[in-house]
C-alpha cells in the first residue's frame, strides 16, 4: 500500500520534472495563473494539479482534503467536481491532458508507487420497489471518505 510520504515525494519529483516548486502549484489569487512559460515551453499548472490530484486520490489511502492540500487546491470541492471530467480525459486519451498524466504515471512507476489498487468511487443507490416511500432519499448524504 502506498504511503503519505510517497505521495509527498511524488509531488516534489513531478514538480522538479517541470522545473517548478511545489508551492507554485497553489493558487495565489482569485485569478490563478494556469500557464507558465519555462525555457520556451508552456507548462499548464492547472493540468498538473488535475493530474496529481486525480492520481493521488485514486492510488493513495489519503482523504480527499489531504490530497487537495498536497496539490495546491484550497479545498476538496475542485477534486470532487473534476473527477468525472478527468476520467473522461483518460478514457478518450485527450491530447492536451494526457502528456501530463502519462509523465506522472511513468514517474510514479519509477518511484515504486503501486497502481495495483484503485479507489472505488460510486454514488449508486440500490433498487427499490416503486411502491416504497422514497422521500427519505433526498436526506441521504454520501461521504467519499466514510
């Protein structure tokens, strides 16, 4: 099982790969910088954050708030809302996002991070008889880390 120390090391090495500091992943104002020009190359900080956040959440036993803090998000809501979109990017091999995710995946493999296990995310509700009272379903809260 992967450890929180491996997660921190992965974030540091991934940032080193692009020549930025891990603290630069964090938003600095209401209008975050998304693209950084380094040595004539464009580095999309938002894509880096998305790739890191998704990978850490799926393959490390960390709470979503801990992952958000590691990758520079203010809270967990961005990770929660982007998960479906990132899954779509990976399934469709998005030409803009996949170079960031592929480099991260290769780096994780080099560092010995296990990708054998993946977090199961589901919000499915079991089937109910239609005669049943369903008003209580509106009050059910689903917690990802419960």
